[in-house]
C-alpha cells in the first residue's frame, strides 16, 4: 500500500510540474508536436484585400475528425494573428498526431501584402466545414483563395500531405 501511495504522489507531483510548464494557450495540446513558422518573400507592396472567396475541396486523402482540426486552427491563428505576409510569403505549421498530421498555412498571393487578423479562424474553417459535409468528422481539407491570399487546411498521414 505504501508503494502505491508513494507512486501516486510522485505521478501527481510530476503532472503538476509538467502542467505548470505548458503555456496556457497550448494546454491541453492533443498533438504530439507542432512545427513551422514564417517564410518571407522579398516583395513588399501593400494591397487591400478584396474579391470573392473560392473554396477548393480535396475530397481525397487522409481524413481527420473535426474536434482536433478545430484545435489546430485555433492554435495556428493564435500564433499567426499579427504576422504580415508579403507577396509569395507564407506562415505555416504542421501538427503531428502520430499517424495523422495537419498542415495549416496562410500565403500572400497576386502581389498583395496583408496582416493576418481575426479572419484567420473563419477562413481556415471554410474548407473544414464546407468540404466533406456528410458528417461532423472525416474531414479531408482543402483551401480558400481570395484575390490576395490562400488559406490551407490539409490533413495528411505520417508527416505527408496526403
């Protein structure tokens, strides 16, 4: 009984230390790792974002449940909001769940420069909720393109994008 009590107390103490070292905006993190960042382009023109949003659904490849997908979108946008993208530059992160990964990105296109704002969450949810609409889960992703940007939600397997 003493061994059980000692072991339980030790695990409780370890979990408390681990929980205290995880930033609050990431806790709890359902993914194993997240890697990515900012890829800059040399172009620096500033354009107003306008135009129609066009959604392209993959409808093939690895599927992912909606709940972990929302978690990755929320974390990605927390990291991305405030970043300025110049034409050709992108901000991207890959989230690793073991056998399933999710690549999320925002890219400036067509000579535009813009700062990522609160629309990040909405734009990344468009291919999530607008594609594979037969149920809440089984999301294969896609991307949304407007005149100045492309927003990608792309589940894959074992570190690949397919």
